[in-house]
C-alpha cells in the first residue's frame, strides 16, 4: 500500500504555506485602526480550524507535522501584542472619544500647573490678550493595562484619538485652544497627562482715570463644562505668570479666586 502525496499536499502543506505567506504579508498593513491585529486574529482562527479538521483524519497516536508547529508558532507569536506601538494601536482602535463615565458622573481633572502671560493690551477697546498654558492630568480606566502582559509603564497616544477635557474662558470674546504637543502621555493605571495653551482675549473695565498711574484687576473666568450633576471638577495647582511686562503695562501678579456660590466657577485675577 502507498499514500497519495497529492492529497497530503492539498490538505496539509498548501494551507500551511498560504497562511504563512498571508501572515508575512500582513506586515504591509497599517498599525492605525487595528487593521493588522484583526487580520492576524483571523489568520489564527483560520489555522485553528484547519488543525481541527486535520485532527479528525489523523490517528490518535500520530504526531503533528513540524510544518504545522512552525506555522502555528509564527502566527501566534506575531499576533501577540507586546510592544508599545501595538498597545497604542489597540487603544486607538477602541475610539474612546467620549469622557469616562464614573458612577458619580463627575470627572476629576487635576490642573497641576497654570502659567499666565499677557500678550497685549488694547487701552482703547479695553481688551487684553493673553496666553495661558495649563498642564493637567486625569484618570481614564479604559486606557489602563496590566503588567502581566506589558512590561512598560507609559505609552504615547495621538492627542486627537482620545477624549480630553474641554476648558473655556467664560468672559472671553475670543478663545483659541491648542495642544502643546500632538502626543499625549498615558500611564499603566489609566492616568493621562496633557497640556494645552489657551489664547484668549478678554474685555476688562480698567479705570483709566489716573492714567498713566493705573492699577486694576481683570478676571479671566477659566472653567469647564457642567450639566446638572455631571461634568468636570477641577483641582487647581500652582498658578504663576511669565513675561510680566508688555509695552507700558506690567502684570503685577496672577491670583486664583473661586466663586463661593458656584464652586465650578473659578477666576484668574490679573493685577496690572
């Protein structure tokens, strides 16, 4: 008796070779959007099905082909996500554009540093323009990962691929918000570190009666969104000023004031 080599080639060798070639070709797929990881998962499922079908035709004492073991190891190892870039692609693919949803419906955002700088003062229109850099951090449980699978503690994600807090200046006539960097730092426990720059123009009723010996304070109402019991709760850290002198105007100090009636309303008082 003799075996049919054609049957062995069609049912065993050819599927294994095709899956291996497809696995190698998957490196051409982009990492963004999870296309590569989903394709590799499909390959693993395909090979698992072929092994199940093959098991039905092999005797119980038969040994598995070395080609199958080699291919299965290759597909399984390449499909395992162990690098920073692979984990970042998986998190981006989750499309976490909405804010975290804790049970109390309030997201605590720690404003670790607020740096104020006066850019210009329009005495005629009673307006002054400023730049405010804000360093912040908050926790998003959906962005956390375990140390059993990944050894690293931090990764970088594109700032436009996850949710970030929306800060506004309530009494501004114009505000432009820009991220300091296009990337955002995420820690293993889901803590997110982010920095923005607010370019804002505020109307200030400066009393010019004693000009040029004028000293007055202008409020900058720095706040976030809040609706009923849901919204942002800010914890304020260090407040400082840079570039104190702009033309004939001098920024003496910047102080944080909180509205006692509305605790979610806070003001930077710029003393000039």
